[in-house]
C-alpha cells in the first residue's frame, strides 16, 4: 500500500500494491543480506589494512628511534672546552710528527727567557767560575727565566735583575720594569741553578737560537726549535706577509692561533713554556694534557 498526496486537488489517494511472491521476496532479502555482508567485510578489510599501515609506521618509527638511540649511546663523550680547542692539523707531515714524538720521548725540558730586548751583542759565557753579566746598556739581559718539564710541571722560575735599564716598550709587553726586578737575583746568581737543571739536557724553545744566545754554550744543551718544526710543517713566510696575514706568521702566539690551541699567559716566561709544550704536542699529533 502506498499513500499519495495530490497537491492540486488536496486529496489523499491510497494505492494498494501487490506484494511480491514469497519466493521472490526471500531471494531479494537474501541478496540484500549478502550485499550487506560483503560491504561489512570490505569495510573490515579496509579497517585492517589501515591498522596494519599504522602498525608498520609505528614499528618503523620505533626501529628508527632505537637506531638513533644506539648511535647516541655509542658516540664518544662530548668534548670539554679544552678538548674542543685542540685539533691535530691535517697538514702536519708524518716526518715532523715523528721528529717531535722522538723529542718528547726523551723527556726534554722547555725553556723561555724574558729579556730587555731582542738582540744581544755577545753570547753568554762562563768566566773564571762565574758568569758574564755584561751589565751595560750595550747588551740585552735576561729579566725572567722559566723551565718546565714535558708533563707541564714548572721546574724553575725566577725574575732576574738585569743590572741595566729596561726599555719602556719591553715593560709594556711583559709587565716587568726596573722596580719589579730590583730585588731579584742577578744572572750570576741564577745561572748556577739553571746549569744544574739544564746541563746536558734536550731543551725545547720557540726560536731556540734566541734563547741559546743567553745560555752559556758550556752547558752542552741539545736545542730543539718548535719554530723551525712548525715552519717545516706549515710553511715559512716572510716577515712582510706576516704583518698582513696572521695565518702566515711564525710567531708563537700566531702558531697557537693557527692550530686552535689555547696559549699560556702571554709574555711571561712560564706562560710561554706552557705554550711551547702545547705546540710541541700538537706537532707530535698527541692529545693535549689537562
């Protein structure tokens, strides 16, 4: 039966439809049930596929996270500030590293002088059991001396009374003036102590030829120059280029900067010994000491 509203006549008509035969109706119901079941199965299949995709993504994410965690756990500890400042230069030739390692294996001493100037007229010598001081304005003198061993321990340190004036430009550089060294021992008093420490030893210095001028040759020191070895490793550049490009300078402070090394206290004998030791270990390809 079907109810129809006729809007034109405002009448209601009731139409009786003949019901489908029972067998045909059963077949229709069966097909509808099958279609509904198939739709349900299809929906379940899509749901299972979606869940499987989510699970696969979750497993992949978990595996990636596990791999990342393993990488993090296997990484070396984060370097300290000091270690970050140290890096072995890739251009240090094997020959230079080999030479410096041999020197360090001999347990050398590291020497540095602060002086009244950069030039000396005559070499220091022992005279009659004492030591020449050449206490005149003509010759430059030692005003501070320091010795350090290969483990970074300060073996000797003393200021020295030069028995002559100290130029103002030198005082501005190293902070030592006549007043600060007036009560210090003279070279004649300091030299015998240094002789006991340095005689017959391997001694490392930056620009060793300069330090050798202030050291009596009778002490039989075997000098090793880090400036010469650094020049061999990184190349020598003339004075003019160095004035305009710090990367091309052979000065101790600039070599440390080029190698990423932290210097010791600048323009002090003990600080320069520490700097030379760090440069020597760098040239040898060794880790810096804490």
